[in-house]
């Protein structure tokens, strides 16, 4: 590749950043943005209070008590609005997010439980919740700034700037509420959910390093040591690639991650193999592995396909019976597989600044990705001609795009689907109809 972007619209893998795992973990949490916003509110409120005090002091020094009287009257009018905001905002927050929880539960039941993380990671959702809580907190703080002095000459501060700030936050809350409702309605539509999953999957592909050769992995040398997993049991969410590369460079070795991202690991099982020397110290490898209760997109190469396959399977279940949704999921499976078809798979080699390989990370191979995308859906699609026609068209398209050495799993799935339909459908005309490739399934 001569430029930074391939013909598939995927950028070449960038050097991992040290804070990348932390940033992704914070995005998967819902507490950080509201908490940071409320802390910021205290700072902004303190600054606004100082401005109000400085304003009154300047007017008093000039002897302009008439202006102070005018400011008091404006502040009294604003106080009515601020009081109404403080009393109504928490009720508003409760109603809005109660409805949101119902919407999330419906989406989880209709699509897949794993789509809940889309709502959690939504920037609009977090921003709306943070601004709502910040507006409520700011209104309470501003109410404490109103003084009860009847004489303008004894007033030390008129919370005019604070009141304007509260009204501004109220306007921002209303704007975000409109955007939030629009975003929530979009995320309840399967087409937008599938599109979001596909975009997240492509981000993972874009972060994977490219350009290595098969000889590089073979030249790593024999295994000299192993590092066991010392943390809690759970799903391997991601690893701190930058820190692992740094530790391997300092020790002069190459590290190989034994489990794949998304595997379930337990304490004592091998986590890293060492090639070329002794293992790095326990301290240098501490906090380099993140284990959680569920998979995430950060470094999980196949998690996008897993979710798309889950959506297709649920759509084909007897309880849902929505083959059109299954066809939409297959569309994006084809989109993803067509993009990774020409790329090197099986392993990802991470290098230090000198270009030397320091970390080998296993990723799913082409056959595994094709099986993940089609095996389960193919098994449930026999009774739905719309889906069988779309799968056949998808396999034919991928067979034309994929390199010759990667066509075998595609042809295998095509043959298995054809055999299953021939066994399950007794009428010859129905079999012919179900086995006719069609990119739309049935219109």
C-alpha cells in the first residue's frame, strides 16, 4: 500500500497508545461522564460566584446603587425560574431514563442482549444524563447564593451570572433531550443497530497491524518461558499492547499472547509465552491484561460478527420469525468479510519503534470468520427461502472477492446449504426457488 488508506476504506494499523485501554474502559462505563460533569459544575459555579461578587464590588465602588437595584430585580425574576428548574429537573430525569430503560430492554429482547452496550457507549446518552444532573446541581448551588438582604447597599453579591449560566444549561438540556430522543429511536431500529455494530467492527480491523509476512512469525525462535494468568477469572477483554511491547523490548524478548481476545481465562492458565529469553518481571506485566464479565469491541476482532450472527439467529427463531432482519444481518456479514478477505489474518504482530516484533497476538483466521458468520445462520435458514437465497448470493459474491486460497470454506458452506435445502424441501420447484441466489432474498 502506498498511502495510508486501502481500497477497502480501512486505515493501516496505528501504533497502540498507552491510554487506549483506559479510554475504552471509561467509554464502557456510565458513571464517569456524569461524575466528571458534576465536578466541573462546582468549578464553574465557584468562578461564576467570583464574577458576581466582583461585579457588585465594582458597582459599589462607583456608587452606582441604581444599577445594583436593577440587578437585584433581574435576579429575583431569575430566581423563580431557577427554583422551578431545581424542583422539576430530577422528576424529568427520572421519567426520561425510566422510558430509556424500557427501550433498552425491548431492544435487548428483540435483537440481542449484547446490543445493550451500544446504549451504554452512546455519547449522546452520556452527555444528556451528565447535563441533566449538572443542571439540577447547578440550580441548587445558585439558590444558595441568593441573599435575603432588603437593602441593595448591604448586598455582597447578586447571582446574575450564575442565573444566566443556569438558564443556559437549561437550554442545553432541552436541546440534548431532543437529540437524545432521536438517538434512542434510531437505536431501536434494527438497521441502525446493525450499522453501528458494523462500524465498531471496522474500527477494530483498522487498529490491527498489517504488512507482516509468514516468515516473521516463524523466526521468533523457541519458547523459553511462560507467564500464567494471575488475575480473576473472566473474559479477556483486551491487553495493554503498548506496555507489553515496552516490557518485551526492555527484556529483549518476544511475547506471544496465548488466549485470544474474547476467550474465558481462569487463574493459573498460560497467558503469555516468552521467546528469546527470560520472562519480564511481574511488576512490568502488572495491569497489562483486562478481564471482565463480557466481551468488548476494543481489540476483539470477531465480536462484531458474533453480534451480527446473534441478531440473525434471533430473527430466524420461532419466537421472532423475522427473516428480513436476518437478511440485513447477512448484508453486514458480507460487508465485513469482504473487507478482511485480502488482509493477513491468524496473527497480529506488534512492533517497537525500531520495527522489531515484540508481541504476537492471535486473531481469528479466515475459515473461523466465515464459520462464525454463516454456520449457525445457515443451520436455521433451511425453512426460509428468503434467507437461503441471500446466503447463496453472499457466498458467491465472497468467492469472487476472496483470494483463491480462501474460497474453500465458502464453497463448503454453499454445498452444505444446498444439501440441507434438498433434504428439507420436497417440491422440486420450491427447492429451485430457495436455491436461486438473490442479494435481496425475496425482493
